[in-house]
């Protein structure tokens, strides 16, 4: 019976990490921008930044800028280029 007790304990510890992974994917699915979309943001410290969406992770969107940098922004700060 100790084996069953260890298995239950291991499953109990894996559940929060599984739940976190599922919630992260759901948040990323809610981001209205797709990979490859051209977006723009007005950063208060750097100014206007344009980039292409390369990464979606939770509420964050990774932009590949003209300087070939990958910058993370909250998707609510972005808008599509007109």
C-alpha cells in the first residue's frame, strides 16, 4: 500500500502545475493577435515601437522589432498597424 500512497502524493503535487499550464494556454488563446501580425505600441519610455508578433505567452506578446530584438508587451498595449 505505500506505493499507492506515494502515487497519490505525486499526483497531488502535479495537479497545480498542470492547472497553471492549462490556464497559461487559455490566456494565450484569448490574445487577439496571431503569430506574424504587424502591431504597434506607444511605449512611454522608448516611444512608438512597431514589430511582428513572434511569441504568445499568457497575456504577453513577444514583438520582433526592426532592431531584431524580441520585446515582451501586454497584449492590451498593442494595436494593429493601419
